[in-house]
C-alpha cells in the first residue's frame, strides 16, 4: 500500500523539494513569520492608531467641555459670592429686619447705602444684569436708584422666589427666563436666589436675587468649535435647554437631542447614530446641577481614514518586500559555509579525520574553518604519534584527544551560531566564533604537552565564554588565577574536563542554574587548582565511578576525569593527581595538584 506522500502529484512534490534544504526551510520560515508579523503588526497598528485618534479626540472633547463648564462655573461662583456678600451685610439685614423703631430717614439712608454697594458690584461685574433684595417686611432694594416693580407679576409665584424660600439658606440657580420683576427691564437672565436669615433666630427675613446676563453663557458656548459641525449645548437639572445653537429648531421640533439619555446616563460620553451620522456626546456635570454637553461627528474626529489605511498598507508591503529580500540573501550567505562545515564535522564525528573544510571567506567563519582544519590535521598527527607509545599512555592520550575534539560540543556550538545568525544576532555570532577559534587555536597551537598556566587560563576562559553564550542565565563563572602563577607549566587542557563535568552533571539540570569557580594557589613545591560548582552534587559511589572509568552524559559526550588523573600521574608521578569532594544538593569541588614547573 502506498503512503499518502507518494500519492501526491509529482509536480506538487517537486514544488516543495526546496523546503527540505536548510536555506529553503529558513527562507520559508522567515517568509511565513515575517508575513504574519508584518500583517498582524499592521492590522494592530492601524486599529490602535484609529482608536488612538478617536480616543484622543474624545479626550480633547472632554477637556473642551470641561473648560466650558469651568468658565460658566466661574460666573455662577461670582453670583454666589455676591449673594454671600448680601447675606453677611449688616446694612441689608437691618434694612429687612422687623425692627419697628427704624425711622423713615434711616430707611432712606440704608436703602441708599445698599444701592451704592450693589452699584459698585455691578460696576466690577459687567456680566451681572441686576441685584435685588426683597424683604419679608415689605422693603425692597436694588442696584437702581428707583425700582418700580411690575404690578402684573406676583413676586411670591416666581420659581426662583419659591425655591429660595425652601432651600434653607442655600442658593438656587434658575433656568433661563426673561426678567420681568422690574417694570421696563426685560432681559434674558439666569437667576441666583438665596433666602436671607436672621443671625440670631435663623428666621427668614427676605430673598436676595442676582441676575446673570444669559448672553454671557451663550458667548462662552458659541465660541467652542468641535470640528466643522460640532457644537455645545447646556441643559439644567430638569432637562430644560439652557443654551443650544439651534434652539429655535428644537422648539419647533425640527431638531431633537437625546435629552433623556443625557440626564440619565452615568457615562461621560456615548455615541448616537442618526441620519446625519455617528455623533459622540461628551457630558460634563457641574456643581450647580447643569450639564454641559459637547457634540462632535465621529467621521470628523478620524480625518482621512482611507489615506491612513493606504499608508499602512503601503508601509507593510514595502517592509515585507525589503525584509524578505534581505533575509534571503543573509540566510544564504551565512548558512552556506556553516552547513558545509557541519557536513565535515559529521564526518569527523564518525572518525574520518582526513576530511577538510573548504575555506572561502576571510571573516570569523572562515577563520573557524581554517582553525578547524588545523585542529583536525593536528589531531590526526597526534593520534598517529600516540599509537606508537605504550598501550596505557596511548589509551589515555586517545581519550584526551577525543575529549579535546568533543564533536558534539562543536556541533552544538555551530548549531548555536546558526541559530544566532538566523536571529540576526551578529555581534553574538562574532563573539562565539572568535571564542571557538581561540579554543581550537589553544588546543593545537604547539606540540608541547606542557603549556603555561596563562595559556591554559585563556583556553578555559574561551570554553566558558562559549558555554555561557549557550546556556545564558543558566550559567555564571569566575576565574581567579594569580598572575604570578602564569609562568609555571601545566598539562594542556587540564581543567576543561572538570568544567564540563560541573556544567553537564552539576548545573545543567538545575532549574535555577549555577556558578562555576576556578581558582589556583601556590604552595611550597606544588600548585593547586580548584574547580568548584554549586550544582546538585554527587554521591561517594558516583565519585568512585568517575575516578575509575569516567561517565557519559545524555549526549554521549565523554568527560575524561579519570583520563586527566592518569595523565597527571604519567607526566609528574603518582604523588600528584586529583581529589573530588562533593555533597548532594550543595555542589562539588575538584582539586588538581601538579608540581611547580617552569
């Protein structure tokens, strides 16, 4: 029975052959990811931009409406202050008191003084139409020298009079109305009224009335622009229109406003869709019971939406094209030599040390290829030489070389370089390839078995730098070798197996990672190296196994601790070697003792 794959048409299978290659897979993945990222980013950016425009416009509307409310509030506050001044005036209180001993001359004097006070207030506030006081004792006074009350108007039937009498000394703001109390003076005003009380008995003595010219409120509201068609209107606490730019159309029912929603809604703004389009209503409450309402058309807030949409589409298409082209060429250029080197590495991993990497570039990757070729050649020569030595030493040196080469380490390192290249982390690629090149160079720089401690320190620093870049926050390290020890000799690649063991067996499997510390000290006739980690530690049985035959981690990377011990003893004698101390969950310390050799 044929598989589903074989049942696919040949032309379809051939179309996807290129995806099986590294370059094709990376290019395809980049294309899908970039297309998705740019598409999603463009849609989100457009929606966010559109929402931001509307949100900012609504916020601006709210600020404008709030400013209108504050301006009107300032006028109401001035009326309030005048009423309080009247409320606290001794002359006014005495004038409207029930004192039966006030003479006619005193009444005239008080009336003149109070009228002068009102006139001075009117002189400072041109927006005030009139100021009056109506005493329950029948005495009245205003800002005019002579005040003739309209005989056709019953004072006690006026809304402002009744509400002030019921307000217990608090002020009352009326709806706009024509002032008709004084005969011959008929102006549209907003009235603030307050009952005046006796300071001792707190009984009412009269009503103070301050009339604000309505055209002041109209001018404040008319001067506000919310787009080309937007406007401001004001309603009082009863839902009556105080101001509207098309008030006559409202009275004739040719235009309507959602007054019930304005009065009942707890929202600061809402949208109404009618035949003229979507309108945004911004509502601002005031301290005196009025509501300031701003109205703007939504299509005016989001100017030129099609132009903004087309700009986003054009930007997304251009960014996609440029990114895909750059990604294709960079992927091809970066991955080609690395893929070639990977092929060679797999052959070396299988034991073929005759292959060589083809060097075509002079950059870090080319340097890595050249160093790799030198390392493979040197390794092959060393292996040939070691075969001719005694069996024990030959096995030890062979294991050393295998540990030195560590193809899985190189393969994983190259894999990391490829990954960083794909992620466009060029600086990290340079750092890792340079560190790997230094690692190889220190391994094959000379044929001497012994190298200076300085060279050994540089070698282990390069190795730890690579591992740090691979494991990132999982690994930290510290190297503290006194400078005066640099002149002494040590076996080549002495410390790397212990560091590998600390990483792969002590730290790698810990969720929080760990720290590797390398220190050295000079004693009378020997040098001690200490490799310490704070990993998961080992049991005594594991230490014995490690010292006798070595261990392998899950990746089959040989960590030749026992090899190094044999090598030290073969080179310097049985008095030298390594000791391991460890505690479960506490960490491990490997101490290496070698003689002082210059």
